[in-house]
C-alpha cells in the first residue's frame, strides 16, 4: 500500500453535514464529565432545553435524544401512531424514501406521492389527497423540509394551509434535520405537530443528538399510541425534563456543545444566520450557472440555503469527480444518493461557513471540473464573488 503524504492546510469539509465544528463548540465539549444526576447537570439541561425552544421557535415541549436523525424519525412515528395507521409522504428524494421505508418496516401504511426529485412538495397535491380522504384515514402527513439529497425545500406553511383548508385532522410531522439552524423554521407559527432535528448540520455539532419539538396534540397522541416503545418513549422522557432529569444517561458532553451552539446562533442573530446561508447558496448557484451546469433543484422558489446539488453532464461520473477533488484538493463534497448516485455531487454551505470558505470550495470544484475535461467550467468563482458584492451593496444601501 502506498503511504499517503500529509495534506497541508485544513481539510475542506463541504458535505451537507456533518459540518465543521467551530472552536468554541469544540472547547465547550472538551470539559470534564459531570454527574448527570447532580445539580450542575440539572441546571445545564433545563437551560439547554429552554434555549432549544428558541431554535424551533416554539413554546411547546422539546426533547433531546442521544441518537442520529434516523432515531428521531422513529420516535416521531412510534410515539404518535399505531401499527396499520396510514401516513401521507412525498418522494422529494433519498431521505423521503428512507423515512418511507422505516414507516413501512414499522407496519404503517404509506401513501407515497411520486415526484421527480427536483422540487419541493406541491401543497396542492397534498390538499387533493386530504380532500379525497373524507373518512380521515390519514393520520399523519410527513414532510422533509430540506431534502438534503437534492437541495430542494418544501414550503411547510403551504402544507399546513393545505391541512387547514381541508379541515383534515392529520398530524403534520416535519424532518428539519438539515434545515434547523440554517434556515427559518417556525414550529408554532406553522402549526407543526412534530419537528425533528439533528445536531450535525446547521447546528454545527458532531453527530449524536436528535431533537424533537412536539405540539400538545402530538404529546397527547403519545399517551394513546399502540406502538410498543421504550427507549423512544416521550412520556418517559417527559417525566423528569422540567427538573433536568433524563430517563437514562444523557450525552452530557454533547449537551455542553449544544449549549454553546445555541449561543453562537443567538449571538450572530437568527435573521443574520439565515441571511448568510441564503447568500452562500445564491453565490454557489451563480457559480454553477457560470460553469454551464444545472442544479438538481429546478424550481427557483425551492432552492435550499443549506446545500446545492449539481448535476454532472452525461459521460462524467460524479463520484469519480469527487474522488479527484478529494485526492487533489483535500476537499470532501457530498455524494449523489439513491437514484442520483454518480449523477450528482453536492456542495454543503451550512453551519459554520462563510464567504471565503465557499469561494475556496468553489475554486476547488472549478479546478476539478476542468481537470475532468469540462473546459467550459470557468468563471464560477468570479460569478460567486459578484454575487457577494451585490449582496454587500444591497446591505449597505439598506443600512444607509
Ligand atoms: C433530511 C435528512 N433526514 C434524515 C437524515 C438521517 O439522519 P442521520 O443520518 O443522522 O440518521 C438525514 C441525514 O443526512 C437527512 O439529511
């Protein structure tokens, strides 16, 4: 085996999560372990749970589970539904497909609306399904807010309007795993029943924590559901949360980190954080367009502020391109997943990312594309810089 030489400089982790961890969060997590049944942890846990509500913009109950996002999908389903219940989902991309598979594995009946993986969900289709369900057999509508595999966003307020317009009582469950912390998300105002988040993307943390914001209606369902559950049980988790007590050993180190992560977002300001993500996404799209390539998301209103998926021209394998960029420029780009594997690569611009990081990443992509024979792939970095200059001028005008 050939010994690899040291790569100088820092690795560019431009996958759409896990995202790079800011120094302050790393330091917060490097503290000594504390007694998770002692007063110091109780104070930390109650503070973090209170602060987490601001991230989901909710007054409702929030839970922190030591799990990946997949665990949060499961706890949402098993705490609110019963085996055989019908749920409505839509095929936005790979993560919607996985959530559907889980629902079916659990014994739920899934009505899965087919889509082409290039847009968010059309709320009119949801409304049509709900209207035709006159006997209210659909118990939950489950949507992926930011489909990380395609870079398409579903407009959740429009989905809520579809539920309200039809007077349908189904629960609204939303996967915010790659959106929370990176884009505006309003659990209460959008009347979401269960919002599911993860630590490793917009929240700038390592993987390992999942979050759920739970409406009073969903919490009530969790008292009556017939799914057997134990580790994921909301009632058990809820029993001691007001005094900062978890039913089992909590991930104390990660909770220190979460405390600091929320501080960082609050200090930057929610609006400024979301605007930064929009700016980075817009500049990335300007680069993609200058290269003569297409984004996987084909609807202007649905572009993700967190991730841009780029379609490779026929004849160039996106995975070969990513491997080249990794070995040549020490940069990790996101892979195409599921049915777009090898056809798409993804540029993550979420979490602790700024203009210069993205310009560096785009320079790596641009050079990589040229090395792969795409000689027209030029001017992307310049287009991104122009996009940043325009944003800067607008901000200066606004401030004047
Ligand atoms: C939108 C979305 N949902 C669910 C998941 C699954 O989360 P995890 O890999 O943390 O289990 C991911 C992971 O990337 C995701 O992006």
